[in-house]
C-alpha cells in the first residue's frame, strides 16, 4: 500500500486501517443525535393506530436539528404521565424549600 491508499484512524486514536485513495469505499459519517426536545405543538392521538405522537426536535452534535415524532403506545403515555406527575411534585417541593 502506497500513495494510492488512505491510512485512517478513529478520532482520539485506535487501530489504523487503509482505504483506496480514490474514495470509493469512503462514506460520510452521519452526525450523532445528542438530545431531543419537545416542540411547541400539540400531541395527537391516532385511535386507529392506538398510539400518540408528540412532535420533537432532534439535535445533532454538528449543530444541526431535524423535526421528528415521538410515537408512544397508550401504556407508554400512562407511564410517562405518572413520571411527569412525580417530576412536577418534586419541582414544587424544591420551589417550596427554596422560598
């Protein structure tokens, strides 16, 4: 392997590998999702599919973002409703203690 070969290594180090210099085997690496935030739109329930959909914004490590949907079953909606009730209660308690 000589000048017609790329010698590559993962960011931060690691095992090196080679690829043809013409780039035929190279593919762009997609940006990684870092977090998701809800959008200021109403969630909807589809009774035929028996699922809910919450509009969300997926944020990527390259600074980009894309709109998507968080799709939940009825059981998941109930589970998260319980968890959100608990979070709201904890927040209210913390605010009461801070006053």
